C-alpha cells in the first residue's frame, strides 16, 4: 500500500471508531447535553472536553493498532 492510501484508510478507521465511541458516550449520557456536536451554540463543559479527549485517545490508539494489523495482513507477515 502506498503512503497516501494508508493515510486515507487510517483516517477513515479513526473516524468510524470515534463515531462509535461518541455514540456510546451519548447513549450513556456522559455528555452534559444531547445537542453537543449538533448545535454550534451548545458549548462543552470541562467534563465534556475530558470525554472528548478520551474519545480522541481511544480512537487514535485503536486506529493505529488496527492499521498495523491490516498492514501486516496485506504484506503477508
């Protein structure tokens, strides 16, 4: 795989993981408002910002691990 292809696939993986975790956080009512992220006038609280940062970290690390697995599979290692 080329570098651009890896970049696009990695970002797509991270996006889908982020959306999945965000859906779980919204379902469990971790955020202060259900409108957060859908309405630009809704400002996140400090706790919301921490949950968003946790989501970013989970998505980035999981995406990296998954991308490594895909790369190993594609290279036949």
